[in-house]
């Protein structure tokens, strides 16, 4: 709804999603990070999804699985509520 061109679509992926995924501990353990990165990683919702997936595949995790699932559900509910509100307003929708 926000993007008018491919460049604007790519902006979200390269500026928002990629940094969150790279800081989420996909390629390393978040416990090995120094401060303040260890603390900042805990605010990344993708970190909890990665940790829950790692627990499912390898049985190794850094945070409780219930915390990851709870945070994922809260973020999903928030994004869903924002999308419903934008659709209710009809923001940038063309008839």
C-alpha cells in the first residue's frame, strides 16, 4: 500500500528486514555479543522466532520458547491490527 515503485518495495527489505534478521542471532549466538548489542538484540522480535526455530531443530535455545511464541503473537496481532485499521480508513486505496 505504501510503495509506488519497486525501489520503495526494496527499501523495506534492505533497511528494515535485513538488519533485524542479521542482529537476530541467525548466524551466531546472541550471548556471545558484547553490550549494548546483546541488550538491543532482546528487543528484536525476529530474534525470538530464530531462537524458537533453533530450539525446534537442534534443541538448543537461549530464551524460553513460550517467550518467543508470546512475542511473535503480540507482534503479529499488532501488525494485523494496523493493517485492519489502514483498510478500514481506506488509506491509499483506489476504487
